[in-house]
C-alpha cells in the first residue's frame, strides 16, 4: 500500500521540482536578449536621427542655394521706368539713329490767282460760312501747304471815296481779313495791283492795319517806299523764303510810291525792283517775285513781259508769278526757273471756268513745280473734277511752248 503512494509522491515531487541553475540561465538569456533589443533600438534611433538630420540639412542647403541663384538672376524690370535688356538695345539703336543726320521734310510753297471778296462771295459767306467761299476739300488742300500766297486785289476798308473814272472799284470790310482770308490759310498777301487804292489812301492804310491785325504779312504796297518794296520772309524747317511784289499796271501815276505815299511799288522802270532782288537774294534761301502785268482777258503776252521776267530771274529770283489778266496764260522755264505769266482768278465773281494753284515742293536743293486745277461756280471755288482737271492741265501744256505738264500736274522743261 505504501508503494503506490510513494510513486504518486515521487511523481508529485518530480512534477514540482525547480532547477535553480536552469532558471538562472534562463534569466541571463532573457537579460541578454533584452539588452540586445535595447541596443538595437538605440542604434536604430541613432541612425534615424542622423538620417533625418542629414535630410533636413539637405533641404536647407537646397533652399539656400535657390535663394542665391535667385539673387544672382537679373530681375524683370517694370514696364515703366527702367528698360529690359531688349528695350535697352532698342534704346541704343534709337540713340544711334538720333545722332545720324535726319533728312528734312519737303516744304511746299503755293501761289493762287487773284483774290477778290466780291459781293457774290460775301453773300455766300453770310449764308454758308467758309464753305460758300472755298469748299472743304479744296480748303483742306491749300491749308496743307506750308506757305500760301495770294494776290489781294482789293483794299480792306469801309472808308474812302471811290476812284473817279474807274469802271471797277473794290473793297471789303476789314473784319474779313481775319474771318475769311486768314482762315483760308493765307500766309502772305501781295498788294502791288491796280485796285488797292480804289478808295484812296485812307482805305489803303486800313488795309495795312487789317492785315497786320490778322497776322498776314504783305508786300508790294506800303506807307513808305521802304515798306512798299520791303521783303517779306517766312522761315520753315531751317530755310528762309522771301517774297517781293511790284505792279506794271496802275491807273494813275499818283498811285506810285515814288510819287505819293502811301502807294504801290511799281516796275515800269524795273531798276528798283531788280536792285531789291539782288540785295534780298543774299538774305534768303529762295526768293519769289510776284508781278502785276499784261492785258486782261487774253492769253497773249505784252512785248515787255518776257524780257522783264528774264531780268527778274537773272537778278536772283527763283520764280516769277504773274497776275492781272484774270485768265490763265502760258508758262516757261528760263535758266531752269519757272515763269507763270498769269494764274487767272482764284476767288472772284460768280464763275471761274478754270484756274490753277502753282505749288513748289522744295526738297533739299531740288524744286519740283506742280499745278493744282480748280474752278468756281456760283462764287464758290472748288477742286476741279478729274475730267475737268485733265482738260485744264492739257490746256496749260498747249499754252506753254517750253513746259510739259503731265497728267499729275508736274511741270518739266520740254526737251
């Protein structure tokens, strides 16, 4: 009975028995394992910290590098103020071009036929304004010329006594010098003609005052001999243009400035005119001389006209512009200079079948002359139509033995 209990006890004892050496070994192994795990964790953390630090340092390095590159890159400059590199190059080119001599623009000098502010013309002005005197299209053309010269065939005055034994006498209110003549673009008026003294000396003095008030210089008549033959000069683009005027047609000797003052500068004896041309030529780059001469309403010339024209050019004039016949007459070139014997009427009575404006285009040392055809109907001056203009130009070509007029109105010497 004892043996079974003993086995059970033995069995019981074996089951509950603890081997302390093995337990100690297990503890040591556990400690070693834990230690190894701690070391591993620490090592891993150190690697991560170093790696993270390197990453952060790398990011910081790239950021600084980018900032340096941006600071070295030229900034785009605003539209206003400083220029971009491209604009700076364009600016250099502009500065270079500015240093190079610039070619001067051509200067245009134009001459019309006789101008009279007749009752017909003034009636149009009162009802239609300037459109009733000269149409808009023609005004635009003539106002576009740099210098416009007209023969003022009347005095500006409301005073005076009509000349006795004179078929036609003219005058107009002084206010029209500003409201009509100046607004048409007139720059120079010539007064050497057979109508400026139609109402006597008071009316002529009023004319001087009216033109001065309108800012229109005049030549060919004056309060003194010096004023009557005085040179009018106009400066344009660095050039000086001179204008003189004289008349070979006056009704009475008392109109001559030599005999009575105020008066008209005449050229029955051309000595004073020629001397004046020679003297004045030294003062200007170009000199134009207007002469009142010839016979009314015919195309043939008086015997004295051509010799006088040649003397005027020989004395130094660059062109001779004739008036008084009230119709177109022929032209010629003499020593390369043009003579327009008559440009007819430009603004006058009711109807003008044909007229022309003579235009000089001056480019450097070259002068090109051209004719602009015009006409008037119902006392209103207008541009000629193409067909009418061609007929007028052909007419002028036929009247002029030494001048060719092309379809554009350009003048040249016949070969």
